């Protein structure tokens, strides 16, 4: 690597470091935009003190990188999984930094061995790997949130059955919702218990708390339950039928989704199975072909 390449590489690295320092050491912002960016429901002091070090560092990074294009935080998915946005951003940043360093570390033995590479090859490969690793946590959180919503839907089927039975036993709407939620011990039932407890403390209708829970975690099936229970104070028999019908419909949807996933998994196994069959046929025919060619 000659002198111009070294100078160009050093200038590029220096410019990148300068941009990072400029983003992290921002000047004092104006008051109006800062107030607009401030969340209305900020955490209390005790909650801030309970944050671990990774979450604090991650939120510090998030406050300085959130304006960059392509940087987004899946707030609803993280809240559903019980993960903090700071840890999520810290993981993304650490993986991106690892992706930038990996090509450089790989080229060190080549440089020691005297094999010269164009200076832009590690840079391009590092940027590509860093971008790929930066998006990996988003894909992982999306898949985990999808599985969590499926698990919640399965728990909601049992919850709807319990609520319908309580309503058929002449229990009130609030009593039916609370007693049905108190039966379960899994995390979906704990979420329901927390929402109903908040409704009782804040003196709001339980269906409103369920609707807010559905909006907060993006649970459309729970929103349907809230709509059904909104009219439960007038006609218990109609609500019982509506709950049973929604339970049957939700069960059918879950079974259809499971069948679709099973079919997709079977289709994915078709190509490897066909390739394995071709390889076995080639192995069986290889000795005969060799014998014919050597005769």
C-alpha cells in the first residue's frame, strides 16, 4: 500500500471519527424542539435509578443516533417482550462495530504474509457486514414478537372460554373478567391481570383497559374482546354467545395458521429431500459408470 492510499485511508477514517464526535457531542438544542421530542409519560426518578448499566448506555446511544436514517426502534415489540430500547440499541451498535472490525482483523494475517489487498476491499466488506449485523436484532425481535403474539392468542382462547362461563353463571362483567384472568399464571394472564388491576385503581371500565392493552402491544384479538365486553352490561346471554363465537373463530384462525406453517415447513424440506435422492442415485450409479468407461 503506497503513500497516497495511506493518506486517503487516514483521511476517510478521520472524517468518519469527526462525524461520530459531532453527532455525539451535540450543541445545546432549542427549547421548543426539545420539548416536542420529550415523551409525555417519562419515567419517574425511581424507575430511572433501577435501570441497569446496559440500558443506560443504550439510551444514551439512542438519544444521539435516533435522528440518523434507518435507525428505528420497534417500541411495541420490545414492550411485549419486556425488553428495553436501550439494550436493543446497544446490541445493534455493538454488532455493527463488530461487523466493521471483522474484515480488518481477517486481513491482518494476509498483510503479515506479504499479500497486498486493495485498501477499499476491507472497507466495503466491513460496511456490508456492519449493515447486515445492524439489522439482525430487528429481525430477531420481530420473530420473537410474532411468536409471543401467537402464544397470547392461544391463552386468549382459554380466557374467552372462562369469561363466557362466568357470564353464563350470572357474574357481572367486571367480576367475570377479573376472575377469569386470576385463573392463569402465564405471562398473558399476568398482562390481563395488570390491565384489570389498573382499571380498578383508576376507576375506568375494564374493557377500556383491555382496549388500551391491545393498542399498546398490538393485540387485535384482545381489542375484539374489549368491543364485545363493552356491551356486556345490557344483555348477558348475547354476550355469552358472542364470546363463544369469537372463541371458535379465534381457534379456527390459530389452527389455520398452524396448518399453513406446517405446509411451509414441508415445502422447505422438498428441495433438500430431492437433492439427497439425486446424490444417492449418483453414488449408486458411479461404480457402474466408471466400470463401463474403463472397459
